[in-house]
C-alpha cells in the first residue's frame, strides 16, 4: 500500500479511536500529524477538526481523518474548508465509494456509531482505494466551482 502523509484530529468522543488509528497508521509506515484533542475531556470539535482540514487543503498532507461521536459535525466542519471533500463513512463499502467516486481527501468517522475494529478496516480500505476518474471527474469539478 502507498504511504501517505495524514493529518488527524478528533474531539473528546473520538479521542480513543483516534489514538488507535494513529498507532495503526504509524505502524504501517504513514506519516501522521495529530492535531488533537489530547484527552477525552469534553471539548468543542471545530477547534480540533478545522486545523487538519486546513492543512490538507494547503497541501501539507495528502489525506485527513477526523473523528467525533457521530462524525457528522466533523464532516460539516471539514467541508467548510475550500478544497476539502470529506465524507462520513460507516462501513467499508461507503469508504470505497467515498474515494472511488468522490476522490475524498478527508474521512470522517463516528466513534459512537461503529466498532473500533470497523473503524480500522474503514481507514485501511479508504487509504487503499484509488479514484476512478471518468464520469466522476466532471462532477468533482462542479463541486469545486
């Protein structure tokens, strides 16, 4: 599998999964920068989601992963950053479509909605999936306009 530079961030609800995902990514040889949070103490998710999304949009990282309780708010925050295409994924098939059809550069996961094992599987398949191009290219161009 290709190695990526990955920006990762979570709120308190996603903290434990973030730590597991980060450890897996580092063990697999990816470069990872953790934008926090650094504990499970209640915090405001935009503070820890916008920075990794902005870093991906600036081209400092190839991919971003954001986590929270449901992953919904995190996806919303990330998608407010121009150049980010972040999708909330709850299983491996959705993660495949997220990459193959939407060329997503950011993945959102909800720690309260999926198991830790499923989260790790989703991350792996999301990183391994290539963008299909073709008819999807013009659709992404429309999004970016």
